[in-house]
């Protein structure tokens, strides 16, 4: 049951804000939002502290990548099974368990560091376990958003959830740097552990959504996965979005991996300068999610998906050619705006069309492709950088992404026609 109770009548400003961000009309979403903000800031603190800790222990960039891989591999291999669990059990309960497990893992790592007993095997094991938790947590969270708000406000909720992620990407690393400098990496892990209490409290306050298990016939998990895959591949819109997000994951998102190289070689920046590059991109991403939240009900979604992707591709290509730092910041800001506007809209479109019976499995497939294919893109851009240089390598990805965006513009009328036929066949 969704709660759509609006805030008490107040000033004209509050009404305008509610019109711009309709997800906040839900009491449940208003309870969820602040807890998730605190938790995501803590998550970014841990990501920065963990990379710094590995460098302190081994002074190896390879080991930093190895730990990152240990935390992402479970998403690739376990997400589909996680989607089955999400479709069978109450999503709020699942989130309470996953957030509690992630909190305990953060505390355990912090204790190892503070006691001076941390080793690379310990970090790898804890990173892998956290990846297993996220393989269940991510599809559960995506599916749970649809239970907190009305369907027509889902685009706003997904955009605001994306804004949390990208906004915390700006704030979290800065706080992590301060904590690490003042008290060490162990304190950052402990702080992240406490940050999970905020989202756990928020979930406990949500009473009317996600309390009951999703309805549906219980079949063997393997057959349930097959059902979800068949449904996704036969659904014209879901199939198209999954293919497009695979291209985005491989050829577009991989530019983030090369930012340290560009910062050092093109702009002679140190770690602080690199943080500015990430921060500017993050600010653009936040603005992109705000645009989606404000205008998704009045502007055709293809404008955000194809237009945002084209803006990203052209801006990123321009970024690789400029040597003037203020202009580089501007192009990087546009990169974040365009890419996240496109991705947030695709996620909202997916959520708005999927049958509730398959929601967890479809979102797990989406997140598996989105997050699981990123290492492929990292390898691709790394190899091309070795062969042709970082700038040309990124521009090749921009070209592929641009072609895909143009193709989806011409292909969209056929997708819509196929979807109309699909709906008629399903209803008949």
C-alpha cells in the first residue's frame, strides 16, 4: 500500500517544490530520503578509505583494482538469484537485513584496521561479502521505490534516489579525506558503520509499504530466473533498455576510470585536483536527476534518453580535446548531467512498464548488466589507451555511444509499435 499523503499546506514555495519533486508527496519517501542520504555519504567514505588503505598496505594500483573487482563480481553472478528473492519476500524486510549486514561488515573492517591486524586477504574477503550483500540489496531497493510512491511519481523517486547517489559522491569523499587525515582509515570505516543506522531507522518508520511478500506462484529458483529472462527479452521496451544500458556501461561509463590519468598527464593535478574533477561531474549528475524529476511528466522520455546521451558523448569528446581547465570543468559538468539524465530516465521507464510479478528479476537483470559490464568497459578503455592514448580511447567510446543514441531515435517508433502489439496480445 502506497502512501501519498502530502505535506501540510504551507507556503507557495513548498507547493512549488512539491510540484517539482512529486515523490516527496509520499510520507514514506520523505521518511526514506534522509536516512538514505546519510547512508550513501558513509558508503562513499568507505570506498575512498578502502582504496587509500590498500595503497598504504601494498602501494599497488593492481591491488586497488583487485579489491574493487572483488566487490563487483558478486553483482554479475548473483544478481539474477537476488531478483528471485526480491520477488518472493517482503522488500522492506530484505533491505533491513542487507543494511544490517553491510553495517556489520563496515564495523568488522574498521576493527581490523584500528587493531592493526588488517591484511589484504581480510580486505578481499570482506569486499566480496559486501558485494554479495549488494547483489541482493540493489534490486531490492530499486523494486522498493515502486512501493513507496504512486506509479506516476516513480520517475521523480528514481531521479531523487539517483541524486542521493551522485550528491553523496561529492560530499562523501571530502568527509573521508578529513577523517582519514585526522584519525586514519579505520575511523572512516567505523563512521560508515554508524551511517547505516540512519537508513535502518528510516526503513523501520515505513509502515505501509513492502510489509507483505509479493504475490506469485512459487517455482524453482532456476525456473524463476528463466521466467524473468523470457519476460525481459520478449518485452519490447525492457529488451531495448537492457541492450542500450549495456552499451552505456561498456562504452560510456568507463571514462571515470581514466580520470586519474587525465588529471595527472593533461592537467598536472594531484589527488585534490582529481577530487575536483569527480566533484564537478557529480554536480552535473545531481542537476541531471533534478531535471528528470521536474520534467519527466511533461517532456517525452526519449528527449532525456537520447538527448542526454548525445549531450554526454559530445561533451566528453570535447573534454578530451581541451587543455584549458575551466572549459574542461564545464564539459565534465555537462557529461555528468547528460549521462545521469539518460540513465535515470531509463530506470524510471523500466520501473513504469514492468509487471509487478517480475519487478525484482527485471531490476536485477538491469543492475547486473549496468554494474556487471563496467569491468568490460574498464578493460576496453585501458587497452585502447595503451594502444592509441587516453584521449583517442575515450573518443572511440563516445563515438559508439553517439551512434547508439542516434540509432535509438530512429528505432523508437518501432519499439512503441511493438509495445502496443505486446500489450494487446497480453490483454487478449
